[in-house]
C-alpha cells in the first residue's frame, strides 16, 4: 500500500454480474434513484443518502479518497448499466495493511441476490491480492440482524461488540458488531465465495 497521505489507485472492479466503479460527483441522481428503490434513507440501522443528504454523502466520500483513507464505489449492473447501490473501502491504514469494507447498501430490488456476494468478493480479492492487506474488517449495527447474518455468510469471524461506537442521525447511541477476515483465512473464504457465486 502507498503512503496514507496519497490516494491509492482505484481501478474499476469487474465481476460477472456487476462492476464496482469509482464514485463520481456526477453519480448523485443515479444514487438517489437507487436509494428510492425501497426508500432506503428511512432505515434507522444504517445511513443511506436521501434527497437532502446525497451531495454531502458524495463530498465526504470523495474527501476521504483525496486523503487516502477511503475508496468509494458505485455498484453497477453490467447488463443494464444501472447503479443499484454503493460500497467502499474506508479506515484504510497503509502502515498496518488493514482496512474496512462498509457503507454498503443496495436497492431493495437486488437485495438477497448474488449482487452483494459478488461485490464483497471483488472487494476482498482486491484487498488481499492487490493491496496486500493482512486484515479486512466489517462493522454493523448490533440491531441489524440481516447485515450481521450476511457478513457471517461471507466467512468473516465475529470479534465482539463495540459499545456506543457511534451516534446515529436520530441520536441513538449505536452498539456495533465487529467482524474480520485475516490474510491466512482468505484462500478458504475466496473458495467459499466462488462456490456461492457458482450456484
């Protein structure tokens, strides 16, 4: 990994169903359309951009990219070119070769499909095989049982609960569940994800 003060290269990551393309300022309208599929900004267990917040959402992500701590992506269906969500690497720590995958959300119409599995596979492969990460972590709301189950299904290990880890927009003090995959575990996780995607 490069210096924490210099942005990392951010190639488009291509899979069979989707591609992960670097987030751009011009993606605001498409992100809003994706989030409107299910009115996802109404969820209280995560933060998803809505009409009043999408510009700041993108600005914050791009500022993180400029600082070298975030690589934000839009999730694009390859067959239609439609943006159906977003995800990112963040908390990138080049000195310790670790990062977090988070801020992941998907339009309601593609939830519980192979889209999330392929997105995670592409990100994890890039992290371990290109960025040479030794640790990739995931953090989700203690109350978000669907997200917790999805992370475990990837093959990540639950490490514990971080109490009052952040304050949500409604003022709730959120307890967060932390998961991780470390580099010796990646070959088995990679095989597991490939088997899931082959079904």
